[in-house]
C-alpha cells in the first residue's frame, strides 16, 4: 500500500513538473517578447525566476519520492 501511494506521488510530481516546464517556456517567451519590444520585463523576469526555483524544488521532491520507492521495492524483494 505504501508503495502504491509513493508511485502515485511520483506520477503527480511528474505531471506537475511537466506543467511547470510548460509555464517556464511560456514565461521565457513573454520575457523575450517584452524585451524585444523595449518594454519593462522586470516583473516578468522576476516571475520566471520564481518559476525556475519552484521547478527545482519539485525536482528535488521527485528525487526524494524515487529514493523512497527504491527503498520500498528493496524491502519487498528482501521479504519475498
């Protein structure tokens, strides 16, 4: 049961990472557009930086979940 929960967490993390990656791509394009048009891109750049930090955090969480899954699978194999 714990393994199924962690696998679900991994699936959700992957979905969130995909969405965050798409948001970063859109925000990057917005920053480029604003800059190209000579407009103030300060706030858009600030948001882009926050999105990247958030993605890094998500990736870190994903890594923790993967490590936990590996430990659970090892325990299951050892008990079989």
